[in-house]
C-alpha cells in the first residue's frame, strides 16, 4: 500500500464509488466505527457488511467528503488524517477532523479504526 493507493482510496470514498473503495479492502476486513455502545464504537466484519455500511453513510449524507487527506506509513499500519464534511438528514452540517488507523495484510486493508473529533453539528444558515 502506497501514498498513491491511499489517495486513490480517499478519492473513491469522495466519489462514493463502492467498487473502487472496496478494491482496497481485504475480504476479512474489520471496521470499528466512530460511534457505538462499546469502547471501540461498533465493529463491522467482512467485506460485504463493511461495503453496506459505507453505502449507508453515503445514502444518509449524500454530500459526505473526507478532505485534506494525509497518510503516514509504519510497518503494517497507515494512519490517515482528514476532515469529515457532511450535511446531516436534518440539514445541519458537520465539519470535524478525524483519523483512521488502517491495518494491512497481503497489500489490502484488513482493519479500519475510525476516530473523529466530537463537534456539534451547526446550522449552515448564517445568522443575521
């Protein structure tokens, strides 16, 4: 996995291109989301289930983007910084910095731990 691969992955996320996104993931992927009842968030296992989760995110927030991606590589890990930008179903906006820690196996992502700053959504309408 290279910086170019990670840039391609984030570009695919931002295009909402499920086939291109999932081409970077191992069949045994485990995704730990930013939210959930457990200390790790919610754990989603398997390529099909993880792909469905990504598509659900795009369906709920059709303009969601992960911007300003920067990627750092250490052994079998990639740490990616980005800014999550989206409109929630109620029309409020979210802009929050986050980090993903990816674990690699056989040149594919087998683990994705997502972390994001807790920042309240805001009304995009300017106050007069």
